[in-house]
C-alpha cells in the first residue's frame, strides 16, 4: 500500500499546465504515492492522450475518465475511492508543487499530530510568472478553529489529509462551489485538528476563468449558507444540504445574471472605496461605498468580511 494518494481532477487546463503539474508531483522527494487522476471532460482528447502517456510510463499514475462533466467534488471523491493510502494529497492540474512538499507535510503532520495540513503558496500567472504570495495563515489548530467559521485562509490544492478523518465525515459533498470550505467546517464539527504551515510548498496559478473570479455572488451565498449551518450546530445530510442550499440560492436570486453582475460590481466598488479613503479622497470613497451598501447582500458581505478581518488581525498580532 502506498503512503499517499494524490487527488487530481483535470478539466480545462492547457497541455503545458498539465505537464508542469504532473511532473512536479512525479519529482517529489517522497516518492511513495499513487496519482489517481480523474479527467472530468471526456471530450478533451488532447488531455486524455497526455494522461494516458503518463500512465503508460509511470505505474504510480492511474487515469479515470468521467462519463460526463460531473464537477470537482464528484471527481475528488472518485479519485479518493480509487486508492486506500492513509494520506490524501490534493493537487490542482495547473499548479506546481515544490519537490519537498510531500516530505515536509508528512513530517509536520506527524510532529504536530494534525489531521489536515495546508501549506502557503506563491502565486503565478497563466504563463507561470510570479504574481505575489498568499497572505499569512494562522498555523495553530486552535487559531484556525476560531477563524474557519468566519472564512477560510487555507489553500485547498496544497492540502494533505488523513484518509480516516475524511472518511468519517463522508468526503466532499456535491455542492456548486466552496466544497472545500464545507469540508473544513464539517471536519471542525467532527473534532479534527486542522493546521497550516507558511512554507510556500505550492505555486498556485491564478486563472481568470476560476469559479471564484467568475461567480463571486454564488461563492458568497454558499459560504454564507455554510457558516449559518455550522453555527446552528448541525449539518443536514448530503441530500438535505444540497436541497436546502439550492433553495437558498434561488431565494437570493443567484440564477439572475444581472443580479450576479450587480453584486460583483458593488463588491468591487467597496474595495475601490477603501483604497480611495486610504488615499485621502473621502468624497470618492463615499460615492463608491454608500450606494453599494444599499444592497442587503453587499451589507452582509461587508459584515462577514469585517468579522473575519477582526479575528484574523487578533490571531496574527500575537
């Protein structure tokens, strides 16, 4: 039995990005792993051919092809079910892992008795050029236990997890977005120890077509729903959660393209208003912020952001 199963889903990455991601895993100094790669776009013959070439040349690579596009959480659960290693390592098909990533994560998880460990990340752009760094992540499980109910600083594709605790909560739920945040909250509820390291063991690619960039309103609504559910002390079962969440999204107009665009623009105006205020232009700040805050969802977004920021500042000032 290998020590680690690598969970990867492939959808619309470029061939160059896919090669870079897989090569970075095959070059790990900790080599006791299998890669269970799920192709979630069966019509992508070029990506399929690349994956088949890797599987033919390295016995650690296994390729699974979904019958149809089924989404990231479905694909990750399928990848997870294809192995039995005690550790699970997430990896996106367009990121690049540092060669010592797995070795460091295993050592830190053992040393700190963690069930889940996120690393930090250096950001790269579509062409692989440096694009900044991830913010500092509180590392201690007790600190993250305070912060995660308000938002997640974790880097999902950098995560390593113990299979036993993920199996205990049933893996990923088939949500339309924020499936990782849902998992962290359910793990907290189950008593799991979630930690982080600020070592940048991943190069995280920023892409303009990501879900977070493309549908800010959906991400906000799903996160808001999950936070309220966690605060209530009891998550519905998988089917019940999806049904409740679908109703919540509909109730808040998530299907309305104009509403989504409106929310996104108003949130961007909040950010621009803060910059204007810091730059000494209070009149411009007021012109941007006050109309945005007339929107109830934007007010809830701002309140959520302030609550997260206050706890984050408290935890990182110690």
